[in-house]
């Protein structure tokens, strides 16, 4: 298996879901991961040591681990969290290991490559930027009218309606490896995941956003199966695409992949996607036992349809 060159953008469980499916289709897979997390174990390490938040990077590496006993065992080690009454409580072993390797090597990407070798990862994991970032959002519907909310956790859990997001610092340098991967890709996959805090930040890093707009890769957006409380509560599928287009002027989409059971506004969604140059592809990708979770094999089959699909678009 060789397959197309695919770059998956995102963070957390959403990116892990895409990677778990894409690994069945290609050996040329790169995960470009957000570095704005400020909660939990990652947030504590970020504040104490000034490092990139390692949690989303750890999850991406774990999703790409080798299927053998060695890979699965090390995946479980990385994902293990301590439970105690002390400072180690809820720290993930993988977060500590990654940060330790960064301190020893002095190079985040080399460190992630080394952890990938330990896991036998089927793909590469790189950060979207070379410095930790914060997310700042304009939020409506909170007491006092429109409010500015800062921090990934605060934005992701806000009970208000997010109308816009920014990154701080706004001119953060993109990871050179991330930019190179996007410019060389055949396909770029955005989503699923927390829309404003995991999916769209990649579009707002200047060098990375430019590569996405200028590169030859086709773009596939994967819609969420459910809308969690906060951040996009009350958003329709069309609202998600509209927000994406508003934050990335000039973006063109080739395919938007959605589960029909998770989309109530198929007509408006199809129209919104068409306005951005793409097609809406409806496929059942949810798990039988948990309709809010993507099934890796169903999602892989849908991605295969996407990659094999003849779009009749010769613009690139």
C-alpha cells in the first residue's frame, strides 16, 4: 500500500478519528495538529515548562500506532493517566514522555518522529506552529452582550454563540514541516472535531493558511456527527461551512463528507458547499453502537470514495 499523499488537520478525538480511517488507505499520511490546548495535563505542562501542549500530538501518534502487540502496548502506555492525590494526578504518561524527549533533543518535530518510531506509527505527526498559541473568540449571548473569550477550554465550553475566532499571537510561525506537507499533498482533510478550536485554527496560521489556499491539494471537509454543548451549540451543518468560509476567504472545497443522519439541512448545505466549488457526499460513517462516534472502517470506505471520486474539476 502506498496511496495518495494525505494531510489531516485538527486535534483531539476528531483528528484521531480521521487518522484511524486514513491509515487504512495510505502510507503517506501526515497529521498537522493544533497547539492551542490550555487545559488538563497539556495545559499544566504548557504553563509550567513553556512547551507546546503535547496532548493532541500524543493522541494523533496513538491513532497511528502499529497494529501489533508492540504498537498497541506503547499506545496504551502513552494514553495511560495517573490517578493520585498529588501533582501527577491526571497527567498522561505520553505527555510527560514527549516533553522529556523535547528537552533532550531540543527539537519538537524530531522528538515526535522518535515517539512515532517507538509506536511503529503509520504516518507522521507535526505541530501546526512552532510556538504555543491561544484562541480568542467573539461570543454573543452572554451577559453584557458580545464578549471576548480567551483560551481553548473557555471557547470550547462557552454557552454563548461564537461569531469569530483569532489566534494569539496572530503572526506565529507555521511549522516548516507542516507547510511542506500541505504543499506536497494530494488531499487535505479538515475535520471532524471542535470547529472553532480544533479545525479552523489551521486556517488562521499565516504560513499554513497560505499553503492551504495556494497548494495543489484537493480539500475534503468531514462534518461532525453531533454538536457538543458550547462552541457550536445550535449550529446547523450549513453554519459550520459558512463559518469556515468566513474565516478563510478564498478557500475552495472539493468534497464535504457528511453522515445523512447527522444533517437536517441537506439542501442548504449542498448549496453552501457548491458555492465553494465542491460536492456534498453523504455516507453512513457512524458506529452502529454509538451514532456520535465515527466507525474507522466506514469512514475509510467513505474516504476511498472521496479519493476515487471524479469531480470534473480541472482547475488544479
